[in-house]
């Protein structure tokens, strides 16, 4: 079943995350190898020192064995993997699928989080709020009927909203010919012999098409225009609800001195409204898919450690180029494949949990490494007999117990 396949995917991702190694773990592995070599060299050196300074062969051998026995590269080797296994399992339990260990470890460095709007900060379920015909010979139903013909071939949330409205109105959707997607701006096709375009306000600007005086849309509505045979015929306004968790997530990020930026292909009015409502630091509006990547690079060029959060196919390049890519679980497979971390519950508050959890995990890793290193720094000299003249000497058995 779909539930079983989803569970299998989760188990696979957790397993891969636990097998992958972060930079800290690689350093710990190298340190453990070096410690093994140091123990052998220290053991031989201890033997030679005591034997050449007049001690018996048995005493020198005992010191050498104690040094080698008490040395514990295992402590260094296990300091990070134990935390990794625990943190990965806990993350999955709390709706965070960690595909890339390094990305999770670096979450503590984030200074700026860039949010895609639709489906990330908003629910991603558009509802048609207004249909307007600009031609007397066309009614509102005809405008949305022609638009739906093109949108039936699209998976965009706007298309889903238009198709749902057509279904509610019991309108039959006509077939299309010569369908073509205009990247980041809309779609075009031939419907019943007419050339139809369903496009964004940005397309109108580029094509020098004047928006009529009667055009109205509030700050929260996304608008698409319907063009018939190169003549602007009408428009459809849609609204998308902001997720109830989004405002709290942005507020908590601010409290942790992390900037939040909205990145959307929507118009400036909508972007400004959403950004203002949520209390975000700034926004980029009317951004085409290929420009999202450039915006991430621009922020990185200013010295920001950037996390990108998105859910769509057009977010994939930005997710890949960001220092940390975070995909919303309800989004596309491509976005989830590209990102290092997936939010299973599609909850923006989980991003805050990710950062705080990442910081706590890193602290625990370092703490374990300090304890493991500290043990060896203290234990090796004692095993070698540095306090022998004070009557303090560790036996091989005591060394084995301490290890």
C-alpha cells in the first residue's frame, strides 16, 4: 500500500542518514586512528624508557601493556556515531528526515532562511475568489472554461484551484492542441481554434499589455490573466491561506537572530502582504524559477549562511545551491530528492526545531569528543608510570577496567 511504501522510504532515509558521516565524525575517525598509532608508539617508548633506566624486563613490559590496554580509541570512535544514531532516530520521530548528515550538523550555522511562499508558508491550496470578463461577449464561466482547458495539463497549485472551481460549476473542460509552458510566466495552447494564454502579471509587463482600469485585486490575491487571440479577455483571482504555524515559526527565528526572507514568483503586492503579515525581514517578488538560484547566490555573496525551504520542481536548483536545502514533505519528489533535509509534516515550525536540534546535537558531539580525548590525555601518562615515584601505579587489570 501507499502507507507501506512511505514507511519503507522513511526507514531507508533514516538508515542512509545513520550510515553517512558528517565532518565531525570524519575528524573523530581520523583522531581514533592517530590515537591507536600514538598508543603503540607510547607503549614501545614506555618499555624502552623503563628498561633502559634500570627497571626489570617484567616491569617495563607491564608498563607497555598497561599503556596499550588503557588507550581507548573506541571512545573517540563512538563519541559521534552514538549521537548520530540517536539524533537521526529522534529527528525522524519528530518529522525531520535527515538525508545529509553534514547538512544537519551545519544547521547551527544558519543566518538566513529563504522561504518559498506557495505550499511552504501557505497551505498551497488556491481557491478562486473572483472571475472577471473584460469582454461583453464573454461571461465569467467562459473565461474560466477556456483557462481550465490549459490548466488541466499543469500540476501547479493555481491550476488545481481553477480546476476545482470548474468542477464546482459543472463546466465541461474542452480539449487543447499545441500546448506549451512559458517558463515562470504561464501556459499557452489552442482551444477550439483560438490561441489561448493563461499568464502572470509579469508576462503582461514584458509584452507591454496594459491592464485595464477596471482591474482590482486585493493584496492577498494571486491573479492570472486570460488572453484570447492576443487580446486580453479577463482575469481570475485566487487566494491561498497562510499556514497557522508560519507566524510563530518566523517569530522564533527572529528570537534566535536568524533572518527570514520570502522568495516567490507572485506579484509584489501579494509578497509584501505575506511578508508583512508574518513579520519577515524582506522579500523577493516576481522571481522566475531560474532566478531563485541567483537570489540564493546573492545572499551567499553577502556572507550569509543560507537555508532554502521549498516544495516545488522549480525550487530544486535553489535547494541544491543553498548551504542547506530543506524540502517540504507535501511537495514534489524532485524537491525532496535535491534537499538534504525533508520536513515530513510540512510544518514551518519544524525548521526551528531542526536548527535547535542541530545545535544540541553538535554540542553533544563535541562534549563526547572532549570527554573521550580528556580520558586518554589523563590515562596514558598514568599508565606509563609518570607518578611511579609517588607510589601511584596502574596495573594492566586496572587499565582494562578503566578502558
